């Protein structure tokens, strides 16, 4: 075997330099590979973006077309609105013209005249209807009032009899209590008498005798109260008998009056219902202020007349003369005129003839 020769310093230096060059070469070879990899990755990303870009492009076009349609739509709507608005304005104008046309035929003065004339006619008809109702009720006479009075009297008698009966019961309980008290007093007297036989001295005898006297007085007082209560019960029983007798008489009278009233009501019920219905219709044609005044005048008047005609230039209610100027105003039917003396509403012959016709 050949022995290895020891290396010189120069040889060691050359080896070290060769190794350093090899390492640098390897690092330089590795470095460009990493850069190249990065560049290739970037290229692949760009390719993917380029491939995806044409796919997204038509979507953008669609959105632009949709926006274009949206932008075009309001233009069409605005045109339609502009075309329709004059038609909408023309319609109310035509209606207003149609409404104005009939108003020209009737003046406001004529409308007021018609309304006041109608009010006067309604007031006069209402007065006539109410007068007929008053006649029907007067035909019944005082029967309704008599029936009401009899009913009140019957109710009063019944309550009076009930109170009398309560008093009788109270007196009966008092009498029973007094009798019990008498029995107790008698028992105490017997007891005291037995004690009196066994007394030791005069002092005890006197005290027991006083107790016996007290119990005897108590018995006498209770007997007196019993007599008074019995007398009161007898008196109340007599009152109850009289009240019951009167009650029976009043009940008989009440049945007779009710039958009589029922027969009269059946005869006039249909007519009265028809008149009441007509009266309500007439009241609906009159304004509230005028209706209140009519009812007030009618209530204060003796004969129930609130609307009267002119007879021989005088008021039909109080028979005082009506001035000629007032008569002309009444005939013109321009306003409602009342009598200066009695306050009744005055109407002319024309309205009276209309009602009769």
C-alpha cells in the first residue's frame, strides 16, 4: 500500500477555494429557480384572470342594458303623465260647468222663498196634526188620570196594610215577652216567700219583703203593657179591615176604568198612530231652532195653537188686529212672522188652502 503524502499548505488553500466556488454555484443555481417559480406563478394567475375576464364581461353588458332600460322607463311614464293630466283637469271642469248650468236657472232669492214657504207649510200641517191628536186625547177625557190615581191609591193602601201587619207582629212579640217576664217574677216571689220563712232577724225579713213587693210591681207593670198592646192590636186590626175593604173597592173601580179606557184606546189607536207618524215626518222638515220655538208657544197656549191663520185681518189665536204691512210680509213668504201680542206664528190663506187641497 502506498502511503498518503502529507498535503502542503498550497494544496489545502486550492481545495478550500474549489469548495467555496462549488457552494456559490449551487446557491446561484438554486436562487434563479425560486425567482423563476415566482414568475411562473404570476403568469398562471394572469392567465386565470384573463380566462375569467371574458366570462364577466357579458354580465357587465347585461347590467348596462338593464340600467339603460331603467333609465328609459321613467321617460315613457313622464310622457304618459303629461298626456293624461290635461284630461283629468278637463273632467272636473266639465262637471263644474254641468253643476253651474242648473244653478243659473234658480236664483238664491227664489231658493230662500221656497225654503221658507215649505217651512210654513210644514209648521201648519204639524199644527193641524197635533190638534187632531189633542182632540183624540180629549175624547178619552180624564180616564187616564183617573186610572193613574186609582193605581196610586191601590199601591198606597197595600203599603199601609203591610205596615199595620208589621205593627201587629211587633205587639204580639211584646205581649209574649211581657208574659215571660210575669212568669219569671212569680217564680222569684215564691222563692222569696220560702226564704222569708227561714229568716233570722227582722232586717232580713224586711229586705225579702221589699224584693217581693218589687216583683209584684213588675208583674203589674207587665200586665199593664200587655193590656195596652192588646188594645193597640185591636185598633190596628180594625184599621186593617177598613183598609182591605177600601182596597177591594178601589180595585173594582180600577178594573172598570181600565176596561173603559182600553175600549176607547182601541177605537182611536190606529188613527193616533198614523197621526203621530205624520207628525214625526213634519218635524223632520223643520229646523231644530224653529221646532223648539213652536213647542214652546204650543205649551204656553191654552188651546195648544202655535201656528194660526189670519181671519178678518186679525190673529187666529188672540184675535188682535194685524197691521197691513205685516199682512203683506206674511203673504210674500220671505220670512216667518209672529203675532205682536201672543207670539203665535202667522200664515196666510194660500198655505191654508194648500193644506186643505
